[in-house]
C-alpha cells in the first residue's frame, strides 16, 4: 500500500495496522496485565541472565554473527565497538523516532506503554539490537512489539539451532490464546491484527529464510533521513554492513551510550540533547541512499 503519512493518511493506515485491542482500559488493569505470576517472573530472570551473558562475553556474540555469515545472511562481522555505535544509530536515530510517530497515530501513550513493555520483558528493552539476547528474549520481543516485517529478528533467531521453529511454536500459541505470557502480550501489542499476521510471516520465513525484507511504503514518514535509517536497518545485513563501515573504537562506543543515557534522562528533561540526529550517510548502502537522498 502506497501513500504519504499525513493528517489524512497516518503511518498506521499506510501499514494497514488496526487499533490495539486494549485501548480504553484503565491504567491499573493494563499494569496488572504485564505483572504476571511466578512463571512470568522466572522467565524474566532467565532472559536477563542470558542477556548479561551476551553483554559480558563478546566471543558469544561473534560466534552468533559468524554462524549467520556462514548461513549467508550477512556479509561481514563488525567489531563489538562498531556494533554498539551502530546500535545507537539504529535505535535512537531510527527506530525510536519511527515508533513515536506510529504510537501517535495509534493513540498509544509513549512513556506508560514503554514502562509496561519493560515490566513484561526487561531483557527485550535492554538489548538495543538483539544480538546480545538469548533466544526466548528475542521471541518475546517479536511477540510483544509490532513489526512491519520481522525478518530482522527471524534472521537473528537462525543463530540458534531451533530458534525459528520455537518462534513458530510460540506464535501459534499466542494466536490460539494459549501462550504462558498471553495476558501481557495481548495487552501490549500495538496492532490488533499483528499476531495472526505474524504466524503467516514465520511460516513464509521457514519456507524461504532468504526472502528479502519488504520494502518500505513510499512516504511512510516525511523526513528522508529517517526513511534512510529505517530502510538501512530493516534487515540484519543492512545493520551489520553499516556497522562495519563505522570508523570507531571502544571509546567511541562508550561515549555514544553515555550520550544516550544523558539524552534519555537529564538531557530530555532540560531539552539539551547531545550527539547525532541523523545516520551517517557515507556508511549506508549506496542503493539505499539513492532511494531516499537522490542527488
């Protein structure tokens, strides 16, 4: 579906997203939905433990990337510093800005909804790109959050021997209403038609794991540099290729994420944000640049 995200045609309409089923419920009930019981608490602890293992064991992350390169999903294995700086660009310059626009069109409160997402799956919110997360945290993220096309995450799951198959099993559970986290996931998803569509997307990926990501609808957002970021990072190959072109080291990665911490706390409060506001055009794929920033 083509169009332009204007006051007449919103981002949600362009993507054929339906209203979230939980809109209009009280905030206390919405908070109660994501708390869960002992089973849900145990799963959160296990997922956080797996995330910490990835964050403090760089060889584990490299082995996942090397497996994906051997499978033909990516072309290069960037350094950890490159991955982290690219993660800042992908998350804070691209995904966050896009998601804010989408939430506005869906009438979803930004802060309250992200607090609920964190309570439901802390590990899914603490990993900026998914490379450091264990298998089930990645699956929880895909089930919890609207994806235009989840091919980025499905490719990540191929780093695990049974990742996509487990994704299919849990997607079918959520569609059938039998998932252990059913109440939380149903109360968080930003598009009412997403879970049924996800089952079909996972089945299609299992049939052809090398399918290309769906192209962005033209004019999804009016800012061409944001469109460039969204297009560059729509799959794992684009993300790793961008990361590998960054001329950065460990100190740059540290500064990048200290800047994020400032922007998301005191910087946001005082409206004094630091750091870049656009992706590095010279690190993007040439064909992607040509689509959005024609000379």
